[in-house]
């Protein structure tokens, strides 16, 4: 379990904190969506939860981040990375640039940890198999589609052996086909018991994927509950979040006095 | 005078023969000439026009073109060409990744090895990025073909976006590397390194001995510099 308790974070050089007293829990096997308007603090929550803030990027953190009950303060990034990893939206920046094949790219993380060769190979194979991209193993990482590249980036993180995976807008730069590819892979990943925190603007994607959704506004978690009810909350748009299409359609139908989706036989 | 040409020309001969055997001769000549030409022009101009000597070949305005100046320029050019062909042959025939992995296997820090490999790979990556940006700009009407002037006009607007996009990605790229254990101190177990064949080991030792011999010969003054 990954917990943020009262996390208040200020970036280096900033006068004011960007996060205020954030409490967030990520349980094993859970997929939690994180939504919010632009500059609401979603990415900062990911950076704090992963330990990169403040260890790598500086700044000041008050409150606590705990993994399985133990505080993460004092741990080095590479030690934390075996418990929690973070992926970013651009697959290209997550490529090392020194691997000739996807397999080498995915194996780079375990190799950096100093693991024996057999363990490194096993972790790389497992990561590729989890995301069902074994067929990409011999491909050049620089010549993949956006969706494939993002899956390779996620596999590279999985090879570190974490139980918690934080993904900051993993489908932001992908077309619909690429987004669907990543969404399907995340479902498979969650089925292995890993805990996922997925930051997204695409609420339709989160609607079918997440167990819970938390809403961030002004650096605070303002709502945190089951995905279905949270994404139907009428306050979402006020927080800069567009509800999923099924919610907007249902509201439009209701506004015109037409039968709702359930009455039309729309699957839940 | 001939003594100053013999060894560099012999070296150029060895390098070019090696390049031919490796089927990279044409590429090597192109790269070496491109590398040497700008320096060669300045060397020739400075040496030929300003180097003092006893035998004047011709007078060009205020400058005396002397045999000694031409000879100095010639020896310098041959040496420059020898250096550029040797470096060019190395870059054309050595897989950068194999080179870096081999260095790491022999004790180079993994971080330094990564930086070296990433630096080598950065150039083709930037060229690819420039291609994408150029294609995007061409679709918006930028003309990148035609005369040299037109091409320069077309290329200059690309420099900013290519450099800026590379720089803005640096932070995210460095964080992504940290999450994958890049900052961990200590050695790592490589999955692969290039084979070290006996003939390559022999060639390495011969080169080291030859280099040591050259240094000694030079220090003892048995091989004078270019006068």
C-alpha cells in the first residue's frame, strides 16, 4: 500500500506550496484514477508519491509518504524505484537512447540495479509478457508507434519490480488506437496485483478502467470515491474535469425528457 | 623534405587499405575531406603566404610564396589527412555501443559509459528529430530545397526548435533514467559485450608498443618535428 499523509509540497524556488495536505491511498491490486484541471497538482502528486520530489527535483515536502507502512524519507531513488515507479506522457523521453532492441531497453533497469544476468533476463521477459509485447522484443525502440513505445516504457518500469506504478497521462500523446492498447495493458497489469495510479484527462478511459477516482483541485484532493459515482458527480466540470461521454449523454437525454441510457438498454 | 611525408603517407595508405577492406572507403574519403577541408584552407593560406623561406617561388602582392612555406603546408596537410582518416575509420567501423560496453567491462564507470553511449547516439537522434521538424515546417510552406541560399534560409528556422525541444526534454529524460536505477553506485552485470579475438588483442598490444616507441623516439630527438 502506498500512502500520502498530509503531503504539502513546494517546488524549489516557489513561494507557495503546490500541494496542500494531500491524503491519498493506493492499495495493492487497485487502479486509482487521478483527474483534475490543468495545473491542479496531479503530476506533482505523482512526483511526490514516487519520491522524485523532493529527492531529485528539490523543493520542500511536509507530511509523509509511506509504502507498506514504512516512510520513504531517507531512501535513494533507485531504492524507491523497486517499490514505486513513475511513467511520463512522452514515450520518447523515457527511452534510454542506448538500447538497440526493446529487450535491452526493458532489461536496462534491472541491469542498473546490479542484478545477476539471469535475474535481469527473467525480469525483462516477465515485464514483456505481462504487457503482452513479447513480439516487440527484437524491435528498435526508436522505431515503434506511440502506443507501442508507451508500452515499452511501462514494461521498462515493471522490470524494476515495483508493486506500485504511477502513470502521468500515459495516453496524452497517443491516438485512440494507442490509448486502447495502453488501457488494455493496464487492465492486464492490475490483474497481476500491482497498484496503479493513472493521471488522465480522458475520463472515458478511466471510466472503464479504475476502481476509484480522486479529483484534485488547487493542490487538494477534493473528492475520492468509487469511479462510477465520482465520475458522475455534478461538480466535476467546476473542477475542470469533463465527465465521461456516458454521463454527458445521460444528462443530455434527461435534459430533453428522453429515456435514460439504462432504459434504452445501454450496458452499465 | 621527403622524410616529413613518408610516415604520414604510409599511415594514410594503411588506413585507406583498411577502409577498402571494410568497404567504407568512399564514405571515409568523403568524411575525411569534409573534416580536413576547412582547416586545410586556412593552413595553406597561412603557411604558403606567410612562412619565411629562402627560395621564393612567386610574389603575390605583399606576400612571398616560398618553397619552405609550400613544403610546410604540404606536410601539415598530409598529417591532418592522416589524423582525419584514422578517426574517420574508427567511427565508421566501430559500433559505439560495443565500444562503450567494452570500456565498461574493462572498468569504466557505468555512468560514464552511459553518457558516452548516449552522446554518440544523440547525434542521429537529433538528426531524426530535425527531420520530423523539417517535415512539419515544410507542410506549413517552409522551403528547404533549391539553391544554397534557399536551403540556408530554410534550415535556420529549424535550429531553434530542434535545440529547444532537446533541452526541454532533458529534465523528464533524466527523471526517467533515475527511476530506472541510473543513480545507483557500483558495477552492473552486462548482458553482452563484444568478443575479444586473439588477433584484436595482438593488434592492440602492437599499437601500444608502437605508440610507446614513437614517444620515446620523439623524446630522444631521433625524429625531429617539422622545421
